[in-house]
C-alpha cells in the first residue's frame, strides 16, 4: 500500500478537519477532530505525535471536540511506543490534563456502592481491577508544552508561534521554511452509511442495527456503535460520532431513538452521546452513577459548560448493577465488565428471547484465574466472569487486542452452537478474517447499515398492536394529559391507513373530515418540490385546523414516500377532545399555524436550524401581535418584562446606548438572560404598524428545556 507523502513547507487540510505540516521533527498537526487518526495512519510518517490545540477546541453546534486527543495518545504510546506532545495555551493545559486523565484512568475517586443495591455487601473492587491495566504513568504518554508569554515553543529545530491573528507559525531551521497555519477549523463528516433504503426505515419490534462494527484504529471501518430496537423504538448503545447524520442519511427518523445506554467513557464509545443529546427532543441516558459522573466531568470540561447546566440537557436514569430495569418493555440487567475504566455490559429479555452485550471486556479464563490468584478479583467476581451468559439467544461480543479486549481466537474456540449466536463487534474486517482463517468459524462479523438490521423473531402478544398505538400516543405532547378512559376511547376510534409515495393525501379546498398521526414516512405540505415546504414525520400530527374551525383544507399535502398513518374521523375526534386541554391547545395551533409564523422562525438565527417538528412545536407557543398606527412601547429600559418578541414586519425600533436600530425579519427582541432571570431591560423597543410574535415566559422555558439544542444556543448567546 502506497503511503501518502507530504511536501515540506506547506500545510495540508485533513479530510475530517484540522491541518498537518511535514517538518524535520515529524508531522505537526493543528487541531484533532474525532477520527482524524484515520486520516493520518495512511501517510508516510504515520500518526503525528506533536499536536497543536485549535483556538476553539469544542464545536457546540455539532457538540464534538475539535481536540480529540485520546486516540492519537493511545496509538502513539501503545502501538508506536512514543510520547505525544501537546502544544497549547497555558490556561488550556489544565483542561486537557483533566480530560485525558479521566479517559486513561477513569474517575479519580468514586464510591462504587452507589451503583449497587443497598443490601449488597460483597462489592467488587472495580478500582483495583482498572488499576491492574493502568500500569503506565501519565507523563509516559503525554507531554504538554504551553505557549509562553512570547507565544512560542521550541521542539528540536522547529519553533512554533501563535501570532497576533491567533494563527500558528511553524518555522523549521533544518529545512529553512516557515508556514502559517490557521488555528480555527471545522469538522468534516466522513462515514460510510452502506446501502440506503429508498423508503423511511420502519423499525422492527425487536432487532439490532449496527452503526459501525470496527474500532478507532481502523481507517476503513466505522467505529463501533449499535441500536437495539424494542417495540419499534430505538435505544442507541454507545453512539459513535456522526450518528445523527448517519441516521438521517440512512432515511431513519431520529425521533425513533429517544434513549442511550452509555457503557463507558472512552472516546470511541461516548463521542456521539452529546451530539444525540442536542439533536432534537430530550433523550434519556441509562448508565451507572459512576459512569455518568465521569462523562459529565469529561464533557463539561471540554465544552466549558457547568456540570449542573449540562445535567439539565437530558434525563438520566441510574441503573443499579444486578437489578432488573424495564426499558421500552424489555427487562435489562447490567453488570461491570473487565476493562481499564468502569465499563458495564448488559443482558435483557424481551418476550421469550434474550440478548447479551459484552461491552469492552477481556473475556479470557486464564486471565481471570491469574487475577484471582493475585487477589485483584474476588472468588465471586471470578465466578461471574467465567460464567458468561452464552445461553442467550443473541450475543454481541467485542473482540480486539488484549489485555483490554477479547482475542478473536478465544471466541473462535467456543462450541460451534455458541458461535452461531455470536455477532463479533469492535474488530476490523481484516483482523476478523485473519483470526478465524486457519480453523474456519461459525462466528458472524457484525454488518453495519440499516439494510443489515437484524430482526429477531419472538412470541407475539395478541395486544401487540394496541401496545404500539399506545406507545405512539404517549410520545405526542398533545395527548399526554389524557386519562386512561380517554386513551381507551382513542383506541376504539383510531384506524391505520397506508398511502404510497406521491399520494395526494389532503387536497386544498376540500372539507376536512380526518385527523392524521404519522406512524412512519413523511408528509409534505404545499407541494412536492417546494424548498420551503413543511414536512411532518413520525409522531407528528396534522389536519386539526379545519376540523376545529369547520373550514376547508388550507394546503395540499402529499406523501413524500410511503406513509403509514393513524386516522380519526372528525366526529370521533371532536367528541374525544371536547372539554379537555387538547381542545384548548388545538384551537391555539389553529390560530397560529400559518405561513407568517413559519417564515419568521426560518429567519430567526436562534431558530433557523430547527427541524420541521421543532418549528411546529414552537408555533403552538407563538401569539401573533398586530400593532396599529399608534406607537407602542414593547420594552422599556430599566423595567422588567414578561414576554419576548420575534419581528415579522412593520416599524420596530430598538434604542440602546444612544443608538437606534431598525428590526429585520426574524430578529429576536429582548435579552434572554434578563427575561429568564427577571432582570430589568437594557433596551427600549417601540413598534407601530407592525406584526410580531410573542413568547410567554413559562411556556417558552418549558420549550427550550424539552429541546436541549435550542437551550444550548440560548446559553451560547449569553456568553
């Protein structure tokens, strides 16, 4: 294989982001977004061991680190036997020492009893187990060189400066050149989605989708991560970076995945978690308190966000080791595995079937015996390890290089009937086939991609259909206050209907006689090809306006692809919601759901990147305000205010620091920090002959709480 050769005296863009320069001291890399190690492994001199941190080292919009140092450090030390040199400002050295220490050694101090039932007295010494593998010293792996007051460091014959424009100047005395490299960078998404279905993915009632089956050192394979599907909803296990984009490109509605199981905090297992948190609606994370605390410390430090504020972005359900917990209708049981930091695996039962995931784990009986003899593990822990649940119906087992992973030979030595149930994971294709070539195998290498989703058959319940419908209803905010009696009445009148791609589902001008809830697929409003069309996807509803107002349909709606809908007739729907909060909400939606509100949200910088679903939810909260020819003061400097405004049209002036600014469409009026904390306004704002949209405090606070990405954008606007 030909290695890519880099010329001296110039910098190169790395495919995933960041820059690289060839010098007499080897490659010097500026910025290190996730998986850039896969870009440099194929170069002549290999992975750089000198890395300059970028000016901005965490991209909050994409929720990823632009200085992901874990894998270059691991590769340089464990494979190349080299130390990695990190060049950064002095104030950043403390941040990255903390992050790297957390990843290498796990939590510094923690009480493992928090993760076990209170009655459990024979607790494993997880700290002793992890330290058995962490025999290296921090300074053996990493050296920090902080830019001094002259913003300069010297490495051999190379001088590295940070100039007044915050760009790196790398001067090579040996080869007599100087190159100026940007210190700001953008991450570029690179991954393989495999075969993309032409229709939106409809998840199985029970199954698994592999997002990636390889490891962080494989330049050709997607890094490991998978989805467990239970009752048509997904639980993402250790989401790799770019999982959101991967799903969207694979024609999978992200709303189908609302939960994460986080097994440990190594970069190839936790990088996509923050991305998923900020994707759309709130998600739930399942892990132990020890692992969650570690993840929060790591990412709050990287993102420079207070831990308390980070914790508000998602729902955390702590799992208790050895105790059953119901997730999506399946019974899960978690346990700590054998790894270099606290790491959990799990087993779950769904109907009459069971599934086991080993997580990163050294599954080696000889090693277990050695650790028992050295008193690193107890007899109870030894028995727990040697009695791995090979009896499960489906087994996802990792494989890799010991002592932190299970050699492929260990799995290939198992009985053939056990091998047939195992999907090998966390290993490159080349290593899998090399490790099983000599004696053949009945093991299956996990195949990534939506098209390769593994569907597991199980004993069906006669109430499966009703369960699925109730599950959909619970995910729709509109019906969350329904009593059990109302839900029963809803089940009695609801129908399932299918529409092929291109069907004209709702025709403009017709009398509205049906309410629609989307199960799968996508409906598009106002035409098939309109760039600004509204799109409605799974767990959204439409058709309510004409039902309540007794008006004709205001727009055309087409099936953008094959669509599965739940429908309710007008008479049944009106009777169902009569006298409930749903009726009140829908009347407000009917009043607000017009093109003015949609247009203005698309022009507001804080909302322009919202999904169609998020815009629809926000439309419900907007109150349209029309102001006549007489000037009205919306905000008064020095006085408190209860409402925020979004400008649509007319004459609206903002007076601040002696200057006057005219509003543009989509401008946000009012400081969120002042609004949220009931502080006096720092501006005066007047309006006449204008149309605005008003946001009331409490309902808007709830909205941004339910949409973490929006919450973080507002937090960013206050920085």
